[in-house]
């Protein structure tokens, strides 16, 4: 169907097109000069020493975890409210995900208290998501990680451009992962990035990104090397030159577009705050956000499925972020997670609804979404 207001949209114009034409003209489409340029510019943007581009955010998570040398039986603590890739990447590395509850119905980020309770002698790392772009309680999480000798993996997929003081999200933990999927604030269609200030971790990620080979095809093409060795079991998580070209232009637009997202979010809050039965989390939040998505919580009495369908009939696209990972059939089958008690995450999973938010929207779009949502809510 043709949406009147889409959940997300792409801010692409002739600048991205010109970069793509440049790549086509070079006749080198696989990982090469453009990827190197994107990595360098993203590292400068973050203030991080090392950035390694990948083919997806999932690939970034997989490689970041692999760089830690996890072994079967090791545990990684992960939010229950996250995209399933966060937990899948732990399983890819033969470790066990330990699901942690959310902080509250005001703050969907990982609970510091539940995190600390679930650390065991088998715990090796923490994956910390900045949900919707709102920076998690990094100060307390870093304190716990340091105290217990755990590596902190920052899942910054939602938070590109968000800041804590003078440091950006993605440069707050030991190693971080970004997604550049097509609904993200900075998009390359598919793509991701690993960032770290730890050379050993960076070297491990870079090696395993391309089959564990000591040199890349680009290096052999440019006569910087003539052969290669294979030092580890690696993967094909290379970013293409086309994706990197898009990323370079998208990075230039990021700050302006994040500011637009903030203004649209403020307008949503202004319009919906007066409606009893629609609850808006993250109000008066003490830390910065990239305003990646706009989540609301519906009253328990509201039939969410019916609400979504009525919005769809009005041409408004919505989503759910996220069904709790421990409630998925696969995880209940292999990890027996149906017995877990994560009450806040389960409430969020049952009641959350994500309304459209992207920088191509304007005030009329937000007002239309709010008018229809309020009208439908009053009739359900």
C-alpha cells in the first residue's frame, strides 16, 4: 500500500547519487578506497582510534564478540529489549546470552540493578544498547564492568550522533557496534561499523572481517601485497564501496537530521502528552539522544493490534521495538527462557508502539499522526 506517513524514510539526493556515480566510474565495487575513507571519517567523527566497516550491524556484533575470545560456557549479559541480532551474535560465538530486564516504563534501557544481580563467575561481557538513541546509564554500567572485570560492548545502532559530555555514543565502552540499516539515522542500506580504542581488539576484528586473511584484495590490486596467509577462521563481512559512498554523504547530514528528529519528537510529546492512556517514555531524560525512533506505551486495556490496523487504514506506518528476545520460540526452545521473570521488559514488549519519525517529516505529518492516533484511541 502507499503510506501517507512512513515509519522511516531516506534523506538521499544528488549528493549520494554523485558519490555512487564516482564509484561506478572507478569500476572497483568491493571493499577499497571508499571504505577506507569512510572508516577514517567515521573515526574522526567519533573521536575513536580504530573504526572497521562491516557489511551489517549484525556482522559488527559478531566480530566484536569474536574479538574477545569467548569460549563455550561463557556468558554475555544482554538487554531483553533489543533487536534479536544482539543475542544471536552471542550464540554465534558459542557463548550464552543472559537476558537483563529494562530499567522502568520511563527508561527502556538495561537495568543496572538486574544487571548486577545476574553477573556470575562465567560472565565475560556486557552488551549495552542505547534504546531509541537515549544513552543508557553508562556511568553505573562502566563501574560494574570495571569492578567485575567485564568487557563493555556498546550497541550504538540507535545512537549515532548522541553525546555524553564531550564524548559520542560509540566511544564510551571498550568496543562498540553501529548499524547502518535503511531505517537508521545514518544509512548505507545494509552496513555496520566496529569502533574501539583497543588496538588488539581492532586487529582481531579487521582480520576476521575478511576470511582471516592477512591482506585484502584491494591491497593486492594496488600492488601493496602479492599474496596472503590465513591466520584465523574469518568471515565475509566486507562493506562495499557503494555502501561506503552513501555513508560518507550521510555522515555530513547527520547532525542536521538528528536535530530535526529532536524537534519532531518535541512536537509529538506536546500533542500526545494530554491523552490519558498514551504514555510517553524518556521524558525529562537526563542524558542525550539521537532520537532514532519515537516509542509510546499504550494503556493495558487498549488492543494494540486493532490500534495498529486502524492507523494503517489511515496510511500511517508503525512498528514494535521490540518483542522481548527471551519470548521468541527459538530462545524458549534452546535456552528454556519461558521461565524467566523480566516483568518490565515484558510490559514494554506487550504495550510499546513506535510511531513514524524521520527527517523528511514535517510539522503537518506529526500533527496528522497525532490527530488520527487520538481519534482512534478515543473510539477503541
